[in-house]
């Protein structure tokens, strides 16, 4: 099963509106940015990770799809870059999001920088 098989059953978790599957080209990616957020070290999903997105009925935001899995969390939605400044900051410590983001940290901990290892003979 892939995303095209289930898209008709998906809806926006915030508004309940239907979502539409669209291809997103490299040029279009620069037009979207993550919603403002605070309260976690989990980085927003990079739009480069997907070739397709789910777009809201009113086309005011998109949700990324990573490895054929739609990421339908409000803090992961992407807005047109010109509307990000007007969007309220989402607090990832809010109980509605906290558990999900704590789990993300345990499954995907931030990577520590690689230690510098001296090269033999140098």
C-alpha cells in the first residue's frame, strides 16, 4: 500500500478539511517554511525529504510525506513563506504534542558531532 491508496481517507488533524496529494518541485520548495515552534530540540522535517506533499483544501499549508508516510502533525505542517510570520508559535511542550515529540527524541536523538580522530602519521 502506498500514499495514493489512502489519501482519500486522510484529513487535516487541525481543521478536518480534506487533503490532496501533489508533486512538489524543487522550485516550489523554497516557497514553504516550517511553522514557528518552541519547546523541543526536534528539528522540523526537511522539505527536501519528499517529492510529494498533502495540500490543504484551501491551499494555505502543506504536510510533508516521508518514505510514503504522511506526517500529519500540526507542528510539522509547512506554510507559504510569506505567512509564517503571522502564524502563532506552537509549543511542543503542550500536552497535545509533548508525548509525540518526546518519543521522536528517543527514536531519533540528535546526532553528536563526530570526534576528530588523528590520522596515523600526521
